[in-house]
C-alpha cells in the first residue's frame, strides 16, 4: 500500500473512533463508515449530480483557459492593450471571484451558465497572468536572436516568447484547476437544481449529514482526479 | 570591405571610443579588452543590437548579420533540428531538410536532429549554435565571447571547427583570451583607453596550431600588455 494512504487511514480511524465514542452526534459528524455506506446506496443520485458538476467544471476550464491564453497572447502582441488590460488583470487577481456568484446567477439564471462562468472566471486570471509574466520575461540574449533576424512580433512570439512562457502558463493552469470544481460548487450553492453543491444544500436542509459528507467526498475526489489528470497531461508535454 | 563603423561612442558623458574608424574585411578580426572597456558595446553597435551607449558617427553593415553569443541560446523546448532552423523561422525563410542534415553533419551532430538540446554536452550545444550561424549564411558574423564558457580542450576544438566552417566570411569576435585572439585573428585589436590598438598578427595559416612556440610567446606578451593597460 502506498505510504501516502496511511495518514488518510489514520484520520478516518480517529474520526470513526470519535463518533463511536459518541463525542459528537451523527447529525453533526456522521461516522465515516456510514458516509461510505450512503455513498454506495445513493451512488445513482450522487453520480448524476457529480456529472453536472463535472460538466460545469470541464466547460469552465476549457473556456477559461482559452480566454486566458488569448488575453495573454493579445497583450503580448499589442502593448497598448497591455497597458489597458494589465492593471485590470492585476486588480482581478485581488478580487475573490466567489463574491461574484450571486451577480452571475442574477445575469445568467439558474442553469449551467453562471456555474460555467464562475469556473471560467476562476481559471482565466491565473492562466492569463502566468502566461503573460512568462511572455514578458524572455531573456534579453534570446531576444537578440529576434533582433538580428529582424523578426516580426508574431514570429518572435511563436518561436521565442511562447516556448519560454509555457512553464509559467502551465503553473497558472495548475493553480486554476485546483479552484475550478470549488467554483462550480459555489455557483450551485447560490442557485441551482442540479450538481453536488445543490445536493449538499438539499442534504443539509433534511439533516442528511451523511449524504452531505458523501457529496463532499466526491467533490474532493473530483478535484484530486482533475489535478492528477492536468499534472500528467502537462508532464507529458514536458511542462 | 564588409562593414565599417566610425565616429565616437559615448556612454553617458564618458567616451567609450574616441576617433573610431574600423573597417572589417573578410577573415577574423578579434577584439580584446578589459571588462567594461566597451568591446561588447562596439560589437553590438556593428550588429545593430540595442546598447546603452550612443554612436556619434556612421555605421555601415549588411542587412543580414550572423550572431553568436556567449550562451548557446538553444531553445530547450525545440528539437536540435528546430533549433538549427530557428533563424530561418524568425526571418520567415525556410531551411531545406537536406541543407539542415548537411550542416548537422558538418558540426558532428549527424542523426541528432530529433534530440532535445538537454541531451547534448556543452561542446555539442556550442557546435549546434555554430551550425545555427552557418544555416543563417551571412557574410558578416558577430561573435560575443562564444567559447568562453567551454573547458580548454573543447574551446580549442570549437576554434578549429569555427575557423574551418566560417572560411570566406567576415568575422568580428569579442574575446578576453589572448591565445584565442591570436589563434584565429587575421587582425587583432586591443580596446584600451577609448581607442583601438592594432596588435601584430602571427604569420601563417589560421587557426595557428596550439603547439606553435610563437603563439605562447605572443600570448604572454599580449597578456602582459593587457595587464598593464
């Protein structure tokens, strides 16, 4: 067994012991075995809601990454745009995007839209600023090659700046992927009829703490799986 | 004459070069000087690269210039072949496959086209950088201490290879190595006191063999002069 699993098992054992000793009532903290049991019994229900959250996360990630890359490339090619958008990007970094969830719901309704937008907003800033920083920090001696060749901005971008910036863009994407499922869930909290966030709220209202924890576990698993997938894909690309 | 530069070069209020009048002919011109004397600045001025200094005079140089820097400037995310083609890509030109293979073979990297630069040794990397300059096929090549980061045997081998591959072109090379300047230089210049001083070159073909007794003697004399400067 992997050595990394031991701490997890230890926490689960402590958790089980605490609930068995009746330190906390089950509606506050259900025993882990009960959570796993619920996870199994309600797998159809949970799976259906998980699919919704996964779809929102996936769509948001794709849109956010595409937007972030486009923004970074555009600001690199057009310094005037950079002066315009640069401070905005820096400012947006300071804004916790989650506070926009009610506004997005107001604008985009209760469907998938606001959740996808939430995830995309969470993704676009780390990707754009990571890639932008990378594009702006190509070493001067490397840029000398472009000057010697009298290369156009576009050719310099494609052959020198972008390859140099990819690792920083990838680092931005790694950060973004960690937040993405959380973005979808928070979007669902604000207003939804599907998704793991919605399921958590429903379970909470009905005192089904076991179901809430089961949904929580699935969110955790989803986040870990997405991180893993991103890491592997990027590693295969040498990033 | 391939290129020329004349006038004065100023770094703020300080003159880096007074009464500069340099005409470059085919063959190697090696430029020696203490750190901060302005030899790299002069090289960059001729190559048309940005410098902190200001030229108060005229510059005449071809449109196409080759460039070899102290670092190999290989792009880690591009293959050996793509690195060889880099200057052509930047110029919006194409380098035919056959020519690329020929150049790789010329610098001893035949069959390494699909490898990544990280798999090359220090000497191989600099040989690829040389092949990139050859692929660019320019009449004038500017070299800024291209071999200074290499170990002594590799450096000597690179000097031999560069001398053989670049025959017929005009080279201006900045170096801080008197031996290197004397081995390669058809003309050797010492930048000192804001002026260029001609150092008599060694007789015979280039590169001067390392075991040539005149080389060691002339290098020692040149070093003494540089220390006194």
